[in-house]
């Protein structure tokens, strides 16, 4: 059974309180642009409980177009249904091992990465890079943590990258100004 409640969040709000008296097992939040977030799961209903939940990008329910290729999306609905479980089988990439808290309805999973592979889903490989920012900083970048709380090496590399981009932009503008001058483009006597 599906029961829906509607709430509006103004631009100045960053929290919302919902009082609910009916039994429930799932809380899904839908935004105006048809983006869904899985907010809460409870296997057994607990009466008179307070739930505090922060909505994170990791809780977004991805659209079928993001999970499968165009060929699959264009298939008949009845043919597609039998493949819906495939993206959920293993969240780990690069043939790494996936461990889940339960097999029937896993809520948490963890990837054990092979050598030269890293990331929360083992999505980064350092074997293909000799010396790059991805290979050097990949271990230091912490997901879901603001830039102010990242390690100093991440902040320093970001600052250097911004400085190099600004210097390159200024260099390009000065080169354009220089070579727009007709006397500089003249060759010979």
C-alpha cells in the first residue's frame, strides 16, 4: 500500500518535520524534477519513534537511463523487468569483491579492492597511470566531506591547479593582445 504526504520546503529552510501515524517501511522523497531519494528503511514497524535523517546524494534513486544503455531502455517493460536486479548484484568495479550486510535486502555494502585499485567502489586504478593527480591524490580525497575538512594535500593541489589555470588564462589573453598588434606580425625590413 502506498500513502503519500506533501510538504513544501521554502528556499530559506534546510529541514523538514513530518508527523506520521500510519505504519510504514519505506520513506521515499520526490522532488519537483522527478528525482527520488531513499530516506529511510525499517524492516519491522516501530510505533512512536523519532527518526532524524539527512538526505545525501548517495541516497538518490538513479533513473533507468543512468543504470542501463539505450538498447536496454528501449526494450519492452516485461523483458526489462528480469534484468532490473543486475545493477544491484555488485556495486564494486574492476572485478573486486563485494560484501553486504544481508543477502535478502542489503542496506550496506563494502568493496575489498585488488592491488593497484582503490576508491569506495574500487573505481580507480593506479596501474594505468605513471604519475598523475588521480594516482597521487586518489587515496587522500575523502567523499562526502567538505573542501574545508579535506587533507592539506588536497587543498594545496586544488590551489595550485587554480593558480595554473589563472596564469594560463592570463598568458592566453596577453598572447592575443600581443599578436593582434600589426607591427609585431611584420617580418623583414
